[in-house]
């Protein structure tokens, strides 16, 4: 039997049926009220029936006024639980565990979004000529930081109540917690800035707060950049140190990825000598971290073939995360049981501007998710420019709905 189909026991004692995980992808498919509905339920049922051992949802936002996109799902103290219970049930229907990824965008918010744009410092996302598409952030106050810790804990508590098996705290890809970790985005001089111990304080406080309100058997994971791929930014040595800080706090898994909107390595658009020759973008970095990690590690980024998944496990990583491959073929894990050479092919996005290329790549993936959610076949050959145009239209409609919902909620 292939190593990818071996069971894995988490530190909390629960058992994953195999080593394959559906990594988080930002669906932006929320229904009215920023809630999951039938298409998301149908999509997650497909993944669970496809044989993956662990499913991690796309971004679920902890703050209704701070979304990565207008179609984002929100779970906070005011959200009804019934839609989330239905979502969790579908995602576990094939025997998978399901963890909710919980997140706050911080400064990575579009300029046309209502609500707030917060950051550790008032440093705007820099994506060259597209910079003005992002909001100018304001530096968070101590009160706002403490309220954010409470929001993460409340979302985790309610996720367990809804039937999810765990949460993954998103501290990668340039979102809020990643911004605090970055010496480029975080220029504070108080207890949340300066050396790495201070920059990691918000993440560690959130992990402690979450662990305090959930049961011992409920999984708590962290998604962390193996590197930001920016000169002077968060790097592999920083990642190693943060993993060691997380070890005594009851964390079950650290998922390794990389990049941000400014350096979109997670979509294959920002490469260096450690990533450009690999199908598993961050494997070299992950293997280095696995040698000393006191916690189980999961690696995500570009994996589409079983032999590569097996190589990841052989390198000391415990779980293999796949995103785009399962967006195209949700049955790939079951297929690998009898066809070791089965794979998914997505043509590279050949757009010179890296920020636009990253957006087009994600839009193409989201179009596959929408098709699966509608009960249709995927179209991996879809032109990424056309996908981006479709996604732009859909996001415009979602933005109008979100703006109205937020105004009504605040009234």
C-alpha cells in the first residue's frame, strides 16, 4: 500500500484515515448573509466522497467587517449555526475529517471593500502598478488586537459546536497574522513588534485562546509560511523558530506554504532556486524544517502526482496538502488507489504581471469549484483571462450584496 494511504494519528489522539488533505482554497462562494449554502455543501460532499482523509475549508472570516473578498464566509457570534452544521456533515460524509480555516485579512483588503483595513503598521500592500487596488491600512490599536484574539477564539468555539473536527489558524500568505510575523509589514516598536518573539505574540495568543475554548480532541492547526519570498522578510529560520514556539501550546499540525499577494509563491508565480524545479513548490524548505520540527508538518503547493506525494512523505513531512489538483479532480485520491500514474494537468498561467497572473490562476481554480458546486464537470482548460473576467463580474455582484448586508447588520 502506498504511504499516502496510511493512517495518521494526531497529537490530540484522533486518527486521519490517510495522509492526503484537501488544502484550503478561497472559494468566495458565500450565499446571502455570508453563509455557506447548497453549492458549498455539494462541493464539500464531492471532496469527502473522493477519498481525501482531511478537508480544510477555504477562508472563514472571524470579523464581519474584514473579508479577503466579498464572497467570503463569516462565522462570528451572530452567525446562525445551522448552515455550518450542514456544511460540516457533508464534508465528513465520506469518512474525512473537516477543519475550518479561520482567518483575518488585515491589510490584504481591496480598496473598494467596505469595513476595515487593519495592519500591524500602516504599510500598504505593494504590488507595483496594482497597489492602488488595495486599501490603505491603519495601524491596529492594542484594543483592536485584543478583540481580534477574542474573535478567533469565538469562531473556533462555534466551529466545534457546528460539528467541525478542528480549525486551522491562517498565519500565512500575507494575511493579518502573517503581517505581524513579517519584519517588512510589522514596523511596530511596542510588545507586538521588533524581534520575532514580539512579532509572533499575536499568533501565540490566538492559539492559546483557541485551545482554551475547545475540547482536547478538537484539532488546532496553524498555516505558516516556510518563507515569504521577499528580501528581508519572514524566512525559513523564522519559520523554524515559530514552530518551536507553537510546540508547547497544543498545536496538532503546522501546514507549510509560502508567499503573499506581494510575492505569490503559493500559486507558482514567485519562484527561486528552491522552488522553480519542483512540482511540490516548497519541498526543499519543508524537508529542512522537518529535520528539527517538534510538531507534525503538512506541505501544500503544486502537488498533482502520487509519486511526488510519496516523495513529500519520504522527506519527513507527515501530511500532503493538495488544492488545485482536487479542484480539477475531486476523485483523485480514490483514483490513486488503483492508478499510481494518474495526475491533473493545469497549463501554466502566462501573464507577465505576477499579481495579475496570480489573480487569474486563482480565478481559474474558483471557476472549477463553482462548477463542482453546481453539480457540473470541471473545465481545467478554461482560459485564465476569461476566468478572471468571470470572477470579476461575480465579485462585483457579491460586493453589492455584502455592502448591503453589512449596512443592515450594523443598523
